């Protein structure tokens, strides 16, 4: 039990500290039996030299009135636990005086000293044991100064019985209070465990929600930069990428190619086979572009049935050759749709920085003009910007 100055002492007017209540009950109960032992010994051992006219009234005051006076003085103190520790040391000091005054009666001395040593040791450990011993010794020293050393260890039957019952009663009361305190601590521990389990469950739920939010944020970020149908980058992503790519090529003095791709006769395909077939064609062409282009190339769905590839570094001849390879791969990859195998072709327009422009809009315009010529010349072909 920790009884150092306590943070758990109740404020005045909000109950009495449990230690103060416990010691009041223990004192009031066990001191009655100690009074019986002391009174019996005084009456049966007149040879110890105490005057009964004052010794008996003092015993009554100490063992009947004293416990209630201590309780009244302690219950509403700002730090009742600290005061109660002092009260227990006062008990030990007074018991030391009684032991000497009664001439060291064996059972009475054992009950008094044993009870007070146990009480302080239970609350303060070895520190309390030494403090109790010192308090008993101080009281005994005062008694020796008043009465001198007298040694009469014998106690008659009634005094012995009262002493044994007093010590036993104190031990039983103390054990009962310790048991009640243990049950309360066990219940509090159980509540804390339940609260901890609830907090852990709430924390797990919170972590799950955070994971869902992070996943949702990732999905939203992906949706903001990718086309939902084809999985390619969208125009929003292209706008942020194009400027950086041009700036890098300008700084490094390297060329950059822009390739516009348009699926041939896409409206006719939709009219004949439906929009779901058109969606499947878009997905298939997107897959061909993504898997055939270089890993460093940016492949975007530019709008409708149009795609745009941003290739850096990439000069004119290599860009034209790569566009031709893409065209051939699309032509060689029919799209399975039900019982049909849809033959798909595409037209390409290629523009290269810096020859065809030094801004994104100029390069896209040049590639679009080249794409227009490819369409005009019969589709399914690659045209370079002029």
C-alpha cells in the first residue's frame, strides 16, 4: 500500500479517505479489547505502582475516546492520509509509554507493539516498520524517564485473553479491510481492462477508417490523373507533365515528340456494334499503346477516340518509326466482340520539338494538322508535321 502524500485524497466535503475510515474502525474495535486487557492488568497487579485513580481514567480516554477524536480531527484535513500516518506514529508512541508504565506485561506489550508495527509496515513497508519502532522506543524512553525500569512480565488470565482477542480482532479487521480493498482494486482493474479493450477496438476501427480514407484518397488521386475506361493518363495529367517535359528538353537540348492517335471509323463501329463494343476497342487500343511504347513515354487518352503520346528524348526519325510500329500493332490486333473479330486501324500525326513548336499548344496543333493529313490521305497511316 502506498501511503505517501496522496493524489487520490478526496477534497474536503467529498467523502473521507478510505485509510482514515479503516483505521477508525480498527482502533474503535480493537482498542475496546486493549482497554479490557489494561484495566484487568491494573486491577489484578497493584504491585506495579500505578495509581488507579488516574491510570484507569487515562486508559478509558485513550482506548475509548481517543479513536473518535483522531477521526474528527483527521477526516476533513486537506491531506488526510499524511495526517493519518502521523496518527499511527502517535499510536506507537503512546503504546511505548503504556508498555513501560505497566512494567512490560508480556501479552499486553506483544499486542500493543505487534499491532502498531504491523499497521505501519503494511502502509509504508520497511520504512514504516522502522518509524513505528522508533516511535515505540521514544514512548518507552519517556516512560522510563517518568517511572524508571520495572519488569513484571506476568499477565493474569483475563488480561492475557483480552490481549490475544485485541490483537486477533485488529488482525481480522485489518484483513477484512484489505480484502475489501483488494476486491475494489480488482473491480477497478477489470474496468480498466474493459476500457482498454474498448479503446483498442476503437483504435482498430479508427485505423481501419484511416486506411479506408487513405485508400479513397489514393483512388481519388488516381481518378484525377487517369482515365476511368482505359486506365491511361488523362488530359489533366498531361497538362502538368507537358510543361515539365518541355522545360527539361530545353535545358538538356534534346528533342521531344508529340504523337496524336485517332481510331479510324470509330463512329461507324459504334453504330454497327454498340457503345460497349466501342469501349472495348478503346481499351484494346490503349493496351497496345501502353505496352508497345517505351516505359518513359507518357500515354494519355486525349479525348473520345483520340490518344496522345509524349516521348522524350525522341527525334523525328525515331518518332516516325515508333509511330509506324504502333500503327502496325493496332492493325494486327483485332478486337474480339461476341462472335465478331473487329478489325481496328488508327491514324497518326507526329510533331517534334523544337522544329514544330516550342509550346505545348503549338506542338499539339502541329500534330493535329499532321493527323488531319493522315486521315485525308486515306487513314491507317502516319503523317509528320510540316
